C-alpha cells in the first residue's frame, strides 16, 4: 500500500512552513495597511492605486512562493518513498483550489470596486474554508476541520472587523501549523 502523499499536501513540515510563511505575509500586509492609513510614514504618500497594486503584487508573490514551497517539499517527500507523477487526487485538489481562487479573485475585485474592502479578509477565509471542506474527500487528512475553522473565522471576521487580521493570521498561520504538527507527530 502506497502512502497518501500527494503533490499539494500540507501535512507535516509543509503545513508548518506554510503556516509560518502565512503569518509573515499577514504581518507584512497588516503593517503596510496600518502605515498607509496612519499617514505617519512615507508609504502613506503613495497614491491609493499604486498602493493597491503593491498589495496585489505582494499577494501574488505570496501565492506563488507558497505553491512552490508546497510542491517542492512534497516532491522531496514523494521521492523518498519512491512515488512519481501527479496522481488524480492532487489534480482534483488543485482544481478545487484554482476554481475557488478564480471565484475569490472575481468576488474580491467586485468588493474593491464597490468599496467593501472590509469584506476581503472574511470572504477569503470563507472561500478557503469551503475549498478545504470540498477537498477533504481527496485527502487522508482532517481538511474538513481545517475548513470549518476557516469558515468560523470568516464569519467572526464579518461581525468583528477590528480583529479580522488576527483571525486571518490564526487561520492561515496557526491552523496550518497545527495541521502540519498533527501529521508530523502522527507519522512518527
């Protein structure tokens, strides 16, 4: 029986690395937004359109680096157990997350256009939670519980916008770290 390690697994060290990387990204975004809105630093002199592009580019770089971290670490793990190629579950999982990324991008674009910026973080949490719940049937993990924690955090972020960055950090950072640690310990 082959172990269930697919190309996009966040089990073990991959989830831990992703969690810490996500916390760093969220801290950076929160700092930039705080500096921009406080008008106390040079970054507040940037035009809003340039600032939006800056945040978008940082987010795109975060997504690309996260994807590379996940694929490269899992490639190494798969090589150790002599597994080759992308199996069907990894293809399904990437399809689920790409569809949600596309839907989320369109939704977030319209939220920005409508001036509803405060809903970006809650909807990103909710969409990722839905994707995790759907992807659960293709994993050997507890993605369902990860997804539920994201949904709860997203709903709380709607009702408590003053703590939404903490909820974002908790979900993408802490929950992925716990998810990774759970499988790291389970594997030992």
